[in-house]
C-alpha cells in the first residue's frame, strides 16, 4: 500500500489535480437525525492544488508507514459519521480518492442522536460528525477510496496527524434500502428465465463497472472432468447497466440461456489492497454451479428438467404441532459411507443413498419412523467450500494405496505415508491399512490428519454458495444433477414419512476479501461482513478461518431470507436449524420466518442461541440468543439439561453428570470422603436443572407445585420453605442457577431443544467413558447410556437425537470430527460395531487428551467395549422410548400453561401426600396429570415417569399406585429390567438404572 501512494505522487503532479474543501451549509439537511448541539464550522482556506496534493499524499504515506492507519471512521447516514478516538483539538476531513483527484469535505462535530446510538450500540462512545452532502453525491463518493484525515485546526498548515479508512456498510443501507422500490425490494436477483428471455441482476453499488461473462457449457464440463482445470475464456462479454436508485447492475437477454455457465467481472475499489481491482466471481444468488463452484449456471427450478418425476405432486408429511417434532441429526456422508447393502457403490456418501429401498440405513430409518420419529435434520447440504468435487482428485477411504498416492502426486502433494511404500501392499484400501494399526497407537490419526484436506469429507459449516446443493454429494457435480438428486433425497424422505430440516450457516462465509473462494466481499467490499469497529478486521468469533457475516445489514438479511425461501419453496425443506444463531438479530430471524411461512405455513426454526463474541450481551443488536427468544417459538439448544446429564465441560474426568456417576457412582477423582457436602450440593443442583429441562426449560415453571412440595436447590436435603403466611414459596425454573444465567429461560415448549449429544463434542458414549468409574460393568454403562436418551425423549420441549446415539456411537474420543474422514465418523446401521477405540483421536484436536484417554481405557479393562448384543439392546430400547412418547399427547404439551397445569415432580420434599419419607437419592418422579387444565388425551388420566438413577431397585411410595399399570410398551420390552418395573399397593418399584413409565387410563 505504501508504494501505491508513492507512485501516485508523480501521477498527481502530472495531472495538476484539484483539491477542494467543501464547507457545510449553515442549516442542517432535511434527513438529519440528531439532537440540538453546537456545530463547529471549518474555515475556508486557499492553497495551491498541486503542492497540496503532493503534501497530502506524502503525509498519508508516512501515516501508513508508522502504523497509525485504522478503520475507525463509520459513515452512518448520508450526513453523519462517527469516529473513534477523535481529539477535541483537531479538525477532520472526509477525503475521497477516485484515482484522478483528491476531494476533501469538511466535517463538523455534532453529537450522535439518540436514535443513531440506539441503532449502533457499539459506536456509542464514538464522536459524531456532520457532513453536508446530497444523496447523489454520496453514492458517487462510495465508489472511491474514502478516509478521514486528522489535521491541525490551523488548516493553512494542513499537517496531518491521523488517518482512518471509512467503513461504509451502514450508509449503503441508508442510501439503497431505506426507501420504496429500493434494492431490498428487488425480487429476482441472480439469473432469471422468463418469457422475455434471461435477466441478470447483481447488487454492487460501489462498483465502477460490471460485466457478464458467458461460457460454453461443454468447455466448462470438459475442463472440470479432467484432472486439472484449464483456463477457459468467455464466449461472450456483456456490459451491465447500473440502476442508480437501487445500486443493481443488470441486463436483459432475449434468449433462454438455460444451462449456460457465467461469471461476473467487477471493477471496484477494494479496501484489502487500497486500490481499484478488477475481480471475477460467481453469483451470490447462484442456483446451480459447475464442479468446485467455479462457474454459476443459469437454470429454472420450476422446470421439469430440474425435477425428479412427480416432484410437484408428492405428499409432504405434516405434524399437528411443532412440539410433535422428534429431530434426528444426520450427516449425508455418514448415513451411507459404511453401508454394505447399497444397490450401487455410486450412491455411497451421496444424496442418492436416501433413495435406496432396502439398504441398512434406510431399513433403520423405517424402524425409527414406525416407532414415532418425525423429522430428519441434515447437516449442511448447500454448496460448501472444502471438499474437492472432481472425482479424479478427491481421496476416498475405499481407494487403494496406489490410487491415493497417485492422486496426491498429480496434485504435487507430498505426505509421509506415500514416501516409502515398500512395506505396504499398495492394493490394499486406506480402510484396510487403517484397520491394521494398533488402536493405542498414533498411526491412524496421523494418516487421517495428513489426508483430511484432500478427502471426500467435511461437515460443511464453510458456506460458499447459499442457494445451491453441495456438489460432492451428487453423482455429478456439474450442473443440474445435484439439483435433481437433492430433490430426489427430499422426496424419498417425505415418502418414508419424514419431514426434512436443513442445517444452515448464514452467520459466516468460508472466505472473504480477495481469497479465491470469497464471493460476497468481492462484490460489495466491507458490507456483507461484520468488521471490528476500529481495526476494520473481519470478525471471526464463529469460525477461526471464516468471516462473520453482518446479518444486521439489510441486504445480508435479504440474502439469507431469499435463500431460505428458495429452500422452502423450491426444495420443499420443512424447517431450518441455524448455526450460531445468537450472532444474528432476533428481528432478522422473525422477519425471515414470516417470509418462509408465506410459502410453507408450518416451517420450524431453531438453532444455537449461544451468547458470545463481538455481539455478546446485545452489544450491536438484540440477538437471537437463548434468553431473548423466550416465547418466540424459535427453538434454542438447551445446554442446561445437557450438562446436568453429561457433566460440565469436555475431555475431563474431573467432574461427573447424572448419567455418569455424580455422587452415586463417583470415580477416583471425586474424593467423596472429603467432598461429600460439595458433591451433594452439585447433585441437587443438577437434579433441579434436569427437572427444569424435563419441564420444557420453562422460566416460570414452579418446581414446588406438586401438592405444595418444595425444593431447595442448594441444600443437601430438600425441605419446604414457607413465607410468613405459611404458603409455600414458588421456586421457578428461572430461579435455578446455571452459572451466571438462569436455568429456565423458555416461555413456550417450542423454545427448547433438548439433547445430550450432537455432531460436535464427544459422542454420548465417549463422554461417559471419560467420566465413569473404572469398575462400572459393561451392562451398567449401556443402561446409563440408554437412560440418558430417556430424559430427552420423555421431556417436554423438542427432542434432538444425534444419529447413531441409539447405536452407542463412538468417535474414539474425538472432540471435533468435522473433517476427519470416514475413519472416525463411521456409523454401522447393521449394528455390528460402534467404532470405539479405533485409534487415538487426531493430535490437532486432542493431543493433550491422549494421556487421559490411555489411562481411562486401561482402567476400564475392556468393560467399555460393546458387541452386537449391547447395540441391539440400545437400539430396541430407543425405539421403545419413541413409541412411548408417541403414545400420548401428555409428552408433547404445546403451551406453557399446559405444562404448568399438568406436570409436577413428586419427590422434591420431605412432606407430601403418600410419601412421608425423605426424598431418596437417585429418583426423579414426574407426573403428567390430564385431569388438570383442559384435557389433551381422551384415553389417559395421568402418567407417572420414574427415573431411577441409582444402581439398585428402588420403591417410590405413592398411595394411588395401584390404579396405574406399567406402560404397554414396557410390558413387551426387549429389556427384562424394563419389564420388571411394577406398581403395587404402596407404590412403584423400579429397577436400577431404569426409566419406567406408568399409566392410568380413564
């Protein structure tokens, strides 16, 4: 950048530039939004333009060299700027550099209005300035390089002491989205086919020129099917015309260009290089792509050419209430990568695997559906950036060693494994080689780690193009095949009776700036991404290598909303799970849901409502975070029940949860002799967090509502607490602490997603092996695993199940398996293996955990190794749980009031009807009483669910127990312990580590 300014000195002197100081008018413009403040006007000066230009350039260059350049200037409205660290004894100028001349405009100090401070909370301490300029001139300036210079108040000397590049995202919204018929009202961005031909529209308000590059489809496909892409020249170049009102560049071509590939070539100032760049990029509104996403393709999603047979007429399953959802999280590749019963090897790891009729995976899904599973949740299936889509380059674990090393050699990739193959049978597959390594060695993880950049695996949380199915999941990544096969997958799942949810990642893009796989930041630099308010660096709190998007901005919110509508309307997606949703405004989420509801009335939105990063605690806007979304019926994952069951933290043996021994089954690190009181307090707290979770995580649920029984979350024995009038004091869900936050935050059961395992962090099985005592029997380990799932399935709110949890799925302790291939991510739907202990997890994620992993494996002495017998037991038990939840609406209450009326916990105090003994350790007793409030189940009077967390049989005294019977599903259970539970005259008897459901019919 420094050389750039040095070069320009000569350029300016040769062209005899003009340098102008434009002064503000005495009055304020009509669109000014501010309070009454005093205004300082700068003094008019007259200087020689040529000398001044050289001086300014030289001083700017010096400021850049000394590192005083920042991005702390923000253009907020047409007439208002905010500046970080403005000094009271300095003057400030807005300077525009269009490559031909420097133009300076004086800035007058003026406090930011309350309205602006409320809108831009993170800039509240910045100094406000007024700029007298028209909208038309502002639009023109935004095509140039802009910076604010700090100067001495005596402008005749013009000695610069600071310089800030200008962030322009906010003013772009004001200029192009605040009025009627603006950019955000444009409904046909991208390439659109109609009776008039094909139109192309791209929002690029800061661009100086935009061209459409059209390519021959045969050349594109031929190149992409080769081993390496060759440079392809455009067949035709068409200049686009800008609509100055909307900032949209567009052209209309009279012919139907279906199937043609295209790109845009854009000339614009880019802040990364501080100069005008000419960039070639794909279309952010692409509907189809070539392999590896190098070219956009013109398609029409409404034509039968892009649809499987009977697409428009196929039946989409419906559910009566949102709370009827049971979500099953799946990864497309994991579903079929290890399936031995596929009809074609071409379907392995592809969308097509879901069209199979009798594969192991499909047969498993059919069993789950018959039991009551409603909804398949697919990890990202839009176009993502990190898997090579060229089959001649990508590595498969079913490739032979010879094939792998040849592919890598052709890409000039050198890995240690391929350097010496003298001791390896090169005809063996990678899977066979990995299977030959000792599970206690580092060999498997080392090879997987070396190959992960070149293999066919990634979770897909690295979005490239939001509106196109991922090409690596198609049998052909070029063109419409991926569209047709994606729709075939959705259609097949619908025909199996499932609703289909799609995992979406609008909170970041894989790359930004001028990186090869950046799109948005090449079209409107600095707009689509959230920047640090002073440094201007793209925020990366949601992804270490990605760039956080600014969904608080209108056109980014529009891109997200338009994308969601495409998936709902054109691909019949029934709901959306949002990655790191707390980084997006609540208002944007609500607006997007309304747009999707217009095309799909019963869609469901849910996501990660975590509160962290540059937006934490509503620093920039009201977030779509856990506590803010109460009552919205946008679900958030609840870490409360999760941690109560699993234990806090990851990769640890230092703490335990209710499912792996807290207090009742302490491991050797708990020192129970000296920590009895502390462990009892933690146990009581975790029990209360579990109870709140079972009650839908409701903020206003009273844990003491059962016959005036009470709970004290910090006491070792729970006793009633009363006020001066002798009435029991309520203890609400929001009164139970979860760190520095309340446990209960939901105001509706649809606000809560309950889970104990999902794609990231250790699987449920692996987590338990970290924490369980060494002497725990294999049988008890499996029972604790199964019981963990019962909390999720039988609780209020919406259950969420990680694919394979019912199969006791393991990832060999791997914490984050996002791109560690089929070896660590396998799932076996034939129930033969759970893939536990197949090698130490990769060093990049888990090296520090290797000593602990080796220690716990040695201590368990094989009691952590399951066989087909244990896997079958777990699967069948899970299916029984699904059937029980589906048997009564009492497990799926739809309002806060219903839960408050009908759900109580019976063993929370010393005194109470039918049980005068102290609460027994290891029992959670939940009653669902349909005689309270309006009835929801015409056949059932009430249900009592007893979770016995202890290893021994327990009796819960209850005077009406004789009127209940063991649930019919339990009576026929494959699990003999589940059958052994019984109701008696004095109460209920439940075996150890068993969840039992008792039912009273009308």
